C-alpha cells in the first residue's frame, strides 16, 4: 500500500494498490471496461507507461508519479491516450509527458469504426475530457494535446509546455506559477478563469486577453480558499518539499493580502500588455493595460484601508501609505477620465474641454473680468425684469431683442470680449484638433487590430 500524506489531491483516507508491471495494468484496464467500473485507487509510479489507451475511463485517486526533491530525472509517460477520460484526484508530478492526448472525445468516422471494435465502446458518442484536482507540478509536456479539455483545480506550477495544443481548453482555478510555454504551443479559443499565471513566460504564442476571464488574484475568495488554501493541495517548490505562499495570508492579515494579490495581478497584466505590444497585438495591449491600472487602483484602495485601520500602530508609516494611496487613486481617476489613453471618445472630450478652458484663460485679461461680471449681471437683470412683465414666450423674445439692440456700457463690452474669445477659440481649436484628431485616428486604426 502507498503512503498518501505528502501527495497533492489524493484522498488520504483511501489505500492504494501498487501495480507492479504493464501486464497487470492492462488487465486492470480491461476489467474496468468490461465491468464498467472506475479505474481507481492505484499506484502506477513503478510501471513503465508507454503506448497505453486509457480513453473514456473514469480515473480517480491514481498516482502516475510523485514529486521527489532528491530525484533529478523525470518519469516518462509516452504516447498515452486519455481522450474522453475523467480524471479526478490524480498525480502526474515530475513526469515528462510526450505525445499524450487529453483531447475531447470527438472522433471521425474511420476512428469510430476502429475503436468500436478494439475497445467495445460506443465510439460515436461525444464525451468531454474532464480533469479535476490533478497534480501536474514540475512536469514537462512535449507535443501533448489539451484541445477542448475541461480542467478544474490543477497544479501546473514550474511546468514546461513545448509544441503543445491548448486550443479550446477551458481551465478554471489552474496555477501556472513559473510555467513556461515555448515552441508552437497555442491557445486558440481557450478560456481560462481564475487562473494564476504569475511569472509564467510565453515564447511565441500567448494567451490572448479575451481568453482570460479573470486572474485568481482578482478574486480573493478563490485565491485564499483554493489556490493557496486547498486542504489537499500540498504546495512544493523544485528545491524543497514545501513552498511558502503569502506572508500576510499566513498571518491572517486579509486587507494587506488583498493589496498584495491585486499588485501581483497588476504586474501580470502590465507584462502581458508589453508582450502584446511587441507582437503587434495593440488592441490586446490596451485592454491589458486597463486591467493593470484597475488592479493597481484596488491595491491602493486596500492599502489605504489597512493604513486607516492600523493608524495607531505606526503613525508615521501609515500616514505615508495614506498619501501614496490617495495619489495613486487620483492618478487612476485621471486615467479613467482620459479613457486609459486609447478610448477615443474620452480622449477627444477631455481634449476639447482643455482647449476651451485654456483659450478662455489665455484670452481674458485682468481688466476684463470686472467687465464680464458687470455685463453678465446686466444681462441677468434685464432677463429677470422682462420675465416678470411679459406673460408669454413670444413677447419675452421680442423684449430680449429690444434689450440687446439698446444695451450700452458693460453689456456691449461683454459681447465684444466674448466674440473675440470665440474667434480665438475657433482658430486655436481648429489648428490643434485637425492635427491631434488625425494623429489619434491613425493610431487608433493601427493599435486596435
């Protein structure tokens, strides 16, 4: 029997049967197919796993391999097919998976005829490949396929993907910390929700921004309870059989922990924004930049809350944190008003208001302020007096026209100043808007491919 206390996701209450060789393994697979029962509670860590067909099996509480910090080599799993299989509470830690297939069970007619005879199953039906609570820690995937695969709660930390296909995969609560994606690994039409990709690297293709529903760090409950708080998820690192996660979370400092993880999310999106820009995906870069700024603002918000709560503990430090947080929130407000620099409507509205305000301040002289004030007051008095005496709207318009034609003094000067200002505004705005609008529109077309 195998010890399960130091293995992620494996149910510690079950006793595992240790399989000795490939012959015994093939017999167990055949029995499970014939009797239609789960392939469960087994330890395959000593079996040479090559050229196996485990399609459409219900695999539960099975150890393919475990991580051992004292071992330098990977265990190789070669050409094993898991299409249509349902894996739950399974460990592949420190495995080198070569040409393994986790695709959705969706076959062509020729494949259906062949597999119906070989496996004695209904090959025509579609069957999802589903992985839940699976440990792929420190694995190496070479030319593996996860097309249209559903994955929920999986440890991919420190893993490497080389020439793999993740197209159409739907992954929830996956931890890809320090994972590396290289070669022709692709992410076409996939959807990752509440996953952690902190310090993950993308060599060629990259996870597009539309494929990231949310990062795990953007949902504190999922991050705290599952990513770092799952009871059966044993966190390790390549140098030790334990891994330290988050100081503030360990000390139950919730507000500081929230500030920390939003800062982490902000850095992830900022790096993605730069990566997208380098690949010419400017639209994705803009959206990633906006998400980075929003998470940065949330970091400032939680830092501000923490400083206000703990004001008495360290006054000098917390006052500094409050000032920095308020400055950060004010900067985010400016970014939001300006549409984060890429929303053309926000940018143009802000620019027009800026030109109008600047033109007004630039044109009006000091001596003109009193004249404007008196002119505006005279106009207001005339309007109020006219409204009191005239009973209908048409008569009011006639009285207003008479007042304008016969006005003298401050009001006449007021009209002259406003007219000159409008003329100056027209000239200034015309010259600037033509150049600015052309620049913005050209860059918008280029940057939103």
